[in-house]
C-alpha cells in the first residue's frame, strides 16, 4: 500500500511539472495558426483588390469569387468569427482588413501575447485609427467553393 502511495505521489509530481509546459505549447500553436490564418485572409483581400480595384464587400465574397476555399477559423474561438475593418471610403468595399476578436471559445476576453524584446509594445496595431474606417464583428458561415455558382463570372 505504501508503494502505491509513493507511485501516485511521483505521478502527481510529474504531471504538475509537465502540464504547464503542455498548456503553453497549445497556446503557442494556436497563436501560430492565428497568424497564418490572418496572413491568408489578408493576402486574399489584397489579391481581390489587385484584380478588381476595390475591396470585397464581405468576407464571403472571397469564397464565392474563389480567392479562398473557405473562411478560416479563429483558433481561439474555433469558429470563423473575425473583426472586420472597413475602409474610409465606403465606395471601395467593406473589408480592408481583419483582426482576431481576442476572445476565447467561451466568449471571455483573452490576454494578448506578451511582446518579445524586439517587437513593439503594442502587438496588435489599431487599424481602425490608421485606416479611419469602422469595425464590425462578423461570424462567417460559408461553404467551401467546390464549383462556380451558375451565372457568376470569374
């Protein structure tokens, strides 16, 4: 019986040492996926602007016009919920940039990642002030574009 208690205590000690490292690794992974998803969304918005001379009206336009197969999920909310930044000039479209909503899956605000020593103090730029546009939280429910829609020109 004493051996069983000793083994259980050692397992508890090992778990208490390993669990924080595991959770930190999960958080870093989510942050990397977020950066990748934001980069692909921003690249698609830039390509849309380059081809058409205006920004998309909504994120679904990137899927329907086949710039993306599907709107990527925010890894923290596990849904395609993004903060959409509109351009100053409404005639140029509705989406100039996207940001994370900075919430977790439960809708609670999450902490911004700690800045590295070579990064600026503000990790997420305030694109609303820089662009002068408005923002809106948008949940996108788009189906992957497997075939072009009838009557829609590419």
